[in-house]
C-alpha cells in the first residue's frame, strides 16, 4: 500500500511540470487527467487519466473565442439534451445535426453542434462530446 501511494505521488510530481508549461489543450488535459487518475487509482489511474484527459485534435485554447464567435454567427439551432453536457457524454445517434469545422481551426476528425446552447465538438463515430467550447 505504501509503495502504491509513493508511486502515485511520484507520477503526480512528474505531471506537474507539464501542467506548469502547458498553454492549455491536450497537454493540460493530459496532466490534469494524470493527476486526478493518480489520486483515484494509483499508477494505472494516472495512465488512464492522462489518455482520457488529452483532447487529441481539438480546437486549441487560443482559438476557442474566435470559434465561439463563428458558431454564434452561424446561428444553428440548439439540440436539447436531457443529460449533463460534459466531455464524454454520448449524444443520441439520431436527431442531432453536426456541422463541419472550418479548416482554419485545424480540426478535421470532429464535427461541431450546439447542445443546450453550448457549442461542442463531437466524434461522429461514437457520438461522444470531445470538447466543450467555452
């Protein structure tokens, strides 16, 4: 038990430099996920948390305000979702309209939609929210 706690603490210490240097996006998500995973599940939790926390191919944090303005300008209707709008939430397979993200944002593998008035990026293969544009 003591080794597990020390290993988790060591992984948390290794994750801190990433959090300090990260400007946001995938690196920050990976570091936060690793830290949270280490607290909950030790070394294995850190590894799983790091993978789950990273947004691969999402809109960079410095581009989100510009993208949010773009979405507002497009004025697409909002889909009403009864669940909580969080990363990982699975949207229904039907009834949701997805829109292409303009190439200037560098996102090709995801589409966006509006859910409960929140713009979100969605993996259209799994219907899961991968990023909430705040």
